[in-house]
C-alpha cells in the first residue's frame, strides 16, 4: 500500500527504533507508548487487519505468535505481558496494517 505508514517503515522509507527484523516480520518500539514496554510486531506483507486473514497466512501468524514472547522477554517482560490486536475501526484499530501491540 502506497500510503501505509507501516509499509513505509518496513521498506525503510520511514525510520523506526527496530528491535527485530527478518524477511517476513518487523518489530519496533511504538512512538507513543502506552506502557513502559510497548512495541509493535508487523508482517512485512500488507494485510489490513486480522479480519482479512485467511488460510494462506497460517505460517506467518504462527511465526508472529511464536516470536512475541521471545521479544517480550528480551525487552524486559519476564513476569508477563499483554498482547493486543485491534481489528477494524470499532475494534480500535488506527493503522490499517495488521499489527500486534
């Protein structure tokens, strides 16, 4: 998507404070953190929201979910953490590119 801020971050057109990157996934600190540890995990593939996921995304979502606790621990969340996926406007989604908080 040409105007998607997360796509631009994934393409390195906009800088981000990255904590993880591979060929499929990017994780970076939220610029407006709502908690002492607050990072976003996004697929590099543009998917608007969790509502747009289908069977072809199975491996990607699995990879993201497995990576989440590893990154949380590396960022200092050894006692636990909360993972949020806002979906759609009614669900509180502000950036329409699938992301985990």
